[in-house]
């Protein structure tokens, strides 16, 4: 298969909605930019309520057959889709990198393999979920639980890990027997459209997976507000989640919300410094810092602080910003001009408040080839001297920026780590196992990694506390979200 095999208009890639197993073109389009050049390269359907209506109807029609198939039969199809994604890995990796701006090496090693694995994982996971059974002999009865798919699932995903996060929703939803209408981010729709081309060969029946492309306020809003969509799984910003919650309230929809973060790293003086610095540079700057789990506040025990700062800045300077197609680039382009300006705005704000910018934005010059000089690039930026109350320390920046600050006691570090409205992830660094457990247990975050980052077992719950989310996703958690439980009691 080829990215441009269908839907090319001049040199532009023109995407189409995928509804009821067919590609359906849309009258209006949204321009999508190549972040590494700043040029328009793709036209994304600007779908609205009408397209969403047709997609929901197709999904509704496909539901009775799909939900009545055995989990094993559905699993076979998910595995086939995983095979096909793996077979076309290189092409998907290149397309993801071009669409999102991330280094192609990251798309090749993370985004696309994980997208395929999402299907493989849930194909297997759904076969291993058990229900409860409880005899009550004194009442001569036996009760058991049954889990059923709900119907049409509405799935909305962001632009930072486009196919990875979309498949993280599609896979468990259809494995559990639902049919779906998905809406990827209008800024990164290409790989979702490419995946639609694999559906028929994988054996996905028409209407089981429908993808409607478009903006949040039009297509997304129509999906969330559709009366025939009883559940919505959303990954994106906290502000959008608030809007989705309001919009779905009149229908009492089931919601799963995976939102933003302002994730701390707490580094004690007895940490394995080499490992900590290597990992914390990665956790701060991977995917241009555009991962909800990225570290953006680093608290370092005061006795270690000068050495940590010096070594961290030296390592950050080596985090190479370059053209995404260059395999030696660590840091590609940010998603859009607006986002780049927003991230740069946080660095200016820190500067105006008296902070020190040690490297990156405004300090280091980028050396980019001519065609990429209008791309949305920004080097890895390290800041110190920002007060905890500053917007720079409170708000999600979602770019290659991290702030470092010293602390004096364990209690202080915990309190400052918890002093934001978010609670998604955190890292704790120390060789003292007792301390690591004590601190990890007191940190308000859905995920705490100690002496590591982003080590994931998909069986385990993923999600945030406070303003970082509602609900959890993962093997059992996703199965529970995408099914409805019923208790059946038999009197004998
Ligand atoms: P966003 O909220 O702007 O958009 C996310 C999706 O929602 C997009 O598809 C968008 O079109 C859609 N949308 C926007 N307005 C909508 C509306 N009114 N109704 C329905 N849908 C609407 O987020 P983004 O900028 O695409 O992504 C970045 C955010 O996502 C960051 O805050 C990041 O932390 C978060 N994120 C969280 C996780 C997680 O698992 N917790 C993972 C990745 C990203």
C-alpha cells in the first residue's frame, strides 16, 4: 500500500471519511501542515453532524452481527490487522513522522509498533477476562455477572501520538464487541486514513470501524452529542474534556477521560545520577516534550543540585534538534505554528519573571536545511529559578521545556510535586527502597515510576488523578469501560 495511492489532488494528499467500509469524500476540507516545513501537504475532511450521523448509523447497523461473534473470532481479525500494520510499518512510520513532526526513528520504534501491539494485546486480553460468580446457599441462589458491549463507541484522540492513541481505543472497543465511530485530531489524520485501507483485508466487517475526520467543535462535538453513542473515550486536553462532560451530561454517557499533566521528577541526593540524567532528559524531551507523561518539573535535593543542573544541561544540549527524516535527530518539529508560539511564550514568561534559560530557546541557534527553516522547530530548553506559583510551573506546556528547582526535605519535595491541579505521572529517583516507596505512595499521580520512566505493562491501569483524568484504561480497565456489567441471580 502507499500513502498517496488514493486521494491525491495535485501534490496534496486528500483524505476521505471511512464509513460502512467505504471511503466517502467530503465537500469541505481542513488544511493540514507538514510541521517540518510549515507547508500545507494534506487536506482533511471537515466533517460535521451530517457525516457523523451517517457513520453512527453504519456502526449501529453493524453492531448486532459484530457483538454476537465470539471473542475468539473477533480476536482473529484484530490480530490480522496487527499483522498488516507491521507489514507496512515503514510506510506508516514515515507518514506519522511527516504528519506530526516527530523523528521518523521514534515513529519506527514506538508509534507504529505500539499501534500494532495495541490490536494484538487486546485480541488476547479480551479472552482472559473473568466474570464473578457467588453462590448464596442460605438463600438457595447463585449469582453471576455478565459483561456486554454497549453499542456504538465514540472515540476521540489527540495529535501527539496519533495512531498509537487511536488504536489504544479502537482495539479494546471492538475486541469487546462494540462498533466504533472514531475522530482523530484534525492535525494528524493521515495514518488513521491509511489504516482504513487495511480494514477489508483484515476482515473487519463494514461498519465496525468508522472514521470521521474533522475538527473538534464540528465533528467531535457532533459525535459526543449524538444520542446513539452511549459511551465516549477521549484523550486530549482538560479544557476539551470539560466541554465533552457538559455536552454528554444530558444523555448520562459513560465517559473515559485521559487528560493533561504537569509531571514532576523528584531526585534525591542518593540517586543513580547517570541513569537519572539519561532517563530524565528522555522523559522531558521525547516526542518534542509532546507526551502527556513528559517530565516538566524537576525537583532536586539541594546537595546534588549544582552537579545535577550542570550535567543535565550538558545532556540536554546533546539532544539533537533536526529534520524528522534524519535518523540522528532526537527532537523533531512541534505540531503547529500556534503551538510553537505558545511553548515559546512560556519561555519568554519565565525569562520576564527572572528565570535563567540554560539552553535551548533563545540561547542556542538551530542549524536547519533551507526547506526546514519555516518548520516549527525548537531546541530542548532547560530553565531554573522559576517560582512554584508561576504559570510556567503550574500549566501544561507540552513542548521541549523543563524546569529545575532545588528542595531541602522529603516533605517539601512531596508537597511541591503535588502542588498543581494535575496528577498524571511522576518519577522518583533514589537508591533507598524504603524512601522510594514512601514518596511514591504520597505522590498524587495515576502513575509513579521509580528509577525509570515509561515502563508499561498494558495490563495495568493507565490514567490520571485530579484534573488529569476520569477513569483508567488498560487490560481489565478498558474491558470494564467498553462493557456494561449485569448481575444475574438464579434461585434453585
Ligand atoms: P485537544 O483537547 O485540543 O484535542 C483532542 C481531540 O479532541 C482532537 O481530536 C480534537 O479535535 C477534539 N476536540 C476538540 N474540541 C472538541 C469538542 N468540543 N468536542 C469534541 N472533541 C473535541 O487536545 P490536543 O491539543 O489534541 O492534545 C494535547 C492534549 O492531550 C494535552 O493536554 C495532553 O496532555 C493530552 N494527552 C493526554 C494523554 C493521556 O493519556 N492522559 C495522552 C496524550 C495527550
